[in-house]
């Protein structure tokens, strides 16, 4: 869904509606889909779209409501009542609730309760991650339906393109329309694979916010907050599924450093220069408690290991005091779960910190041959930084310039330019 913003709308109102869209679209879509039936998910999405458009128009010319989220839900309810009262809608057999109710408003009050909305969201998460859908479609559908991603944003997050994502969404919704998939929460042996898909989707959602691909926004906090909210909702329903707890721990530990990752001007602050006094101690404590709870299970997951790495960073008194050998060991184990080139890159960085830069350079040069990293700016930025520390200005400049060519992030460009200028200053000292 995308907001069809009118030219009369102010930037401030547009930003507010966009923020509310992120937080409320999934809630509204979930409960409306439960009302109309999964086959009519696009009808639910249309109501949500119309509701947000009405908010944009109303708030551009009048005062903002005291409770904007409540206003949106009330308008969605009104639009639903109007639809249900139309004879052509009431006669449709796939409208599963309320069509026969004489008092639509009272009936809607019952299903729009917070507990019912949370249950509808949980059903929607598992429905989007149904095993009859290809994994890539599960992810795309969840990002759009529950997190309010636009199709271009999904394409960015999944390193795909708009046409491909549209095809995935269309094919998934075909299964909804045919009745092959129903809106449900799985039980028994059907639960674990569906939870795995849910975890992967929320992991990707958080990463899209934490390492944003969008030029002027190196961190998109609202996306991270949405991923944390959904993960917490799943944990609340399934407290003994320890991989989900580990994922939630990982998100909390990363989110705790948000304020320290950027300076007052919005420029990136590299990890070793971050002011740890700016880290969110309460969020770190919450993440550590979830990680401890996740450790009660017998099975180890990639989320446990990634959360363990994040925890080592968070509990270190300072950068020099980080337990890099332990982090390197975590990455060794993580490669068994995720033999991905980016994991190998992160392991090489840990090797540099635990055993020295020269020990890591060979590993990094081997990664230059990985197809998946040919356009990955961080690999070349890392090589440039390591050669700078080795006082090899020519190699450092070459790799930093290569990294600069590969990124469109304004914050990353500013950081790379700063490092390139530092090379000249180093030569003069």
C-alpha cells in the first residue's frame, strides 16, 4: 500500500500519516481481513488505503485529533459499516462475519477490541507464512500486509525488483482467493516451520530499518520498532519457543545503540567511536533477559549466536575491552547455520580485532571473489580502512573510492569522504 498524497498536504501531516501507516496499517488490515474473509484481503487493504487518504485530507486543513491512531480505527470501522450495509456486499458469500448482524456498529465494537486485534494480527502473521506459499512470497506478503511496506521497499529489502515482488504478491493472493489458505494460527507439528518463516520475516524487517538502503535515512526506527512489536507479540503467545526469544533479544540489543550510531548532524558514528553513555541501558537489560530466557532451550539457532555477539558488544566496558576471541568463535558457529558471504565478512572483521589486521586481509581478499559481495560497499570500505591502518595509502584510497561508487546512502558517503580526506591528513603528519 502507498499513500496517495495530495499536493495540498503539508510535509508534517504527510510524515505523521506515514508514521501512523507503519504502526496502524497492519492492525487495521488484520482485523478487517478477519471480518471480510481472507479471500477479500484486497478489500481490507482498500479500506485501509481510503482511511489513510481521508486522514491526510482532513488533517491538512484542520486540527490533528488528540488520538490519531484511534481516529484512524474509528474511520476504518465507519467505512466497514457502510460497506456491510450495501446490498451488493451483504450478498457476497465470502463476507464471513457481520453480514447478517442487524447492528453492525455494536458487532464491530466487539471485534475491534485490542485483544481481538492482537489475535487477528497473530493469525495474519501465520497466514502470510503459510507453507503452501514460497518462502520469498511469505516474506513479501508479511512485509506488505503487517508492516506497511510499499512494493519498492520490499524490493529493496529483498534485493529484488518491483515487477518480481508484484508477481509474488499476486500469486499469494490467488491462493487466498481460491480458499487454499485460511486465516488461522497453526497448532502442533505445523507450528515450528511457520514460526521459522515468521522469524525470518521479522529479522529482515528489522535489518531493513537498522541498515536502511534509503539514501537520507541510515536508520529507519519505525521499521525496527514494528519488527520488535511483532516479535514481542509472538513471544507473548509462545513464550517457550526459544528461537523467537533469541530474535527478540537480538533486536533489543541492536536497538539499544540507535542514539549513539549517528551524531547530531545525522552522520554515522563508527562503532569504536560511539559514546556508550548514549546506549539505552534498559533496552540492553531487556535484551539480556530475553537472551537468558532463550538459553533455557536445548536447540541452538542462528538468532542465539547473533544475539550472543550483540551481547558481547553491549556488556564490554569499552571497545578495547570487547571479548573479540569469543565473538570470533560465535561467528565460526554461525557459519554452520548461515554460510553466507556477509557472515564471512563479519567474521573476518572479528579476526582482525582478535588476531590482527594482517590475519584478516587474506580472508577479505578471498571475499572479493564472492558474487554476492561484488557490489557490497562494506567489503571495500573495510578493506580500505584496514589498509589505512596498515599505512598503505594507495590501497586504502583505491578501496575507499570503490566503496563510494557502490553506495547511495548519504550517511555512508559522508563517512567514506571523511576517511578519504583523513588519508591526505595522515600523509602530511
